[in-house]
């Protein structure tokens, strides 16, 4: 009997193997201390970042597959689009619709363009908002559309992920994109959040005004500590396996940490594969046997191996 499984997931033990595997491979948010810290900071910025003469902004720094995009997506989920024309909340002031359209998108989340240019950045934002535009339109026209619709939709925070993408362009192109971001923040008077790898710091540091505006917050690699153990225990409580998976046992936790290179996305990929093997082999628990049967190689390790082969 799996006594570790949280009560809300106990019903899954009566489901078929296929249904349990489908559940395991479904994405679902898992809260953990460093994610809560980041979400709290984003919430603080969302609520109070507009209250200062100079808009405060944030740069989230972390390597790929270590939770940046998941945290940002979670924050956007907590501030979903709304349409008060349909919902008509009872607490709206009587004159609300005199100054508001009644519909809005509090948080807009886009990826920085792979080809760094001001025009491509505006195109990314317009596409995300489903605004009709022509790719051949001038930069000035696209800028106008972006500012117009972000104001119309009462956007309160703009998040630009994968900001390290701009490093693929020249210094001039990088500055062009950064200046566009700064102009949007000034024109709209809203906080902007950038997210990217450590390389993003190099891009931001090329402009002292941008550097001073974006406060960095770091998502470091995981280490063998209490927080890591708590994360594994939480994950184990959501695994619909018929026997307990003692992921916090030292040997098991150490193997997970080593194979994942300390990145949370890799950990969850590994554990999903191990859970699938546990169901297929009828062991119904994750141990070192199931973990090693995955023959898991993290994306980071694959990159290292590829580089070594080229030498």
C-alpha cells in the first residue's frame, strides 16, 4: 500500500496502467520554496512596481530546464485574462465602464525573438495578443500597435522569456532590442520581467541604464539539502504507484541529483520515465533499479558529450 500518496490522488490506484501513466506524464504545477519566493517577488512587483517614479523591473537568471518558464507560466495562470462584460462582478464601481473596456490581460508572456531586432520583438508581442498586423509594416507602426493594445488590454506586466536570444545578434542589434524594452516600460508605465540564462547578464550589462533598472534574481542548480529532500517527498506524494517510492533515501536522492545535473526539469523527466518503468514491470515503486533502467542522459550531459566527440 502506498501510504505516501496524497489523499486527493488515492483514487488513481484503482485506475488502469494506461490512465496512471497518462496522469504521470501530464504537466502539473508543484510548489516548492524557491518557486514561492520567486512568485512572491513577482506578485510584489505586479502590485507595487508602478508606484515609483522609475518603474522597477526584474531579471530572472537560471540555466535551461531549471524552472524559469514554469514559474513565469504559473504566475500568468494566477493572473488570467478577464472579461467583465460577461462576468459583471458585483464589486465593480458603477462608473467602471466609463473608463475601462471591461476586458484585459494582466500578464503578457512572450519569448524573445531568435533573430534579435526591434521589429521581431514587436511581432512576437502582437502575435501573442492575436492582433492582426503585417510583417512588412514599419517598426514605428508596430511599436504604435504594441503600445496601443497593451494599454487597451490593461496589461500590468510584460514578461519576456529567453532574453539571452538577443546575444545571437551584433552589439548594435542587442542595444536596439534593449532600448525597445526600455521604451515600452517608460511609455506604458508597467514593470517588465526578463528571464534567461546567465548569458542574459552579459546582454543586460551592455547598457548601464538597463542594468540598473533590472534587478537580478537567481535560480541556482539544486543541491543535496533539506529543500531538495522536500521537493522529492512532494513529488513522491503525487505518484500513483501502488507501493511507496522512497525518493528521499540518500542513495536514491543522490542518484537523481547526479543524473539530472541538479536541474528540476531533468529531475521530473527522469522520475516520469522511472514511474513508467515501475508500472510496466509491476514493481509499482521507484527505486535505484527503476532509475538506472531509464538509462537517462540529461540534455546538459548530451551537450557535453557532443562537444567531447567533436574534439
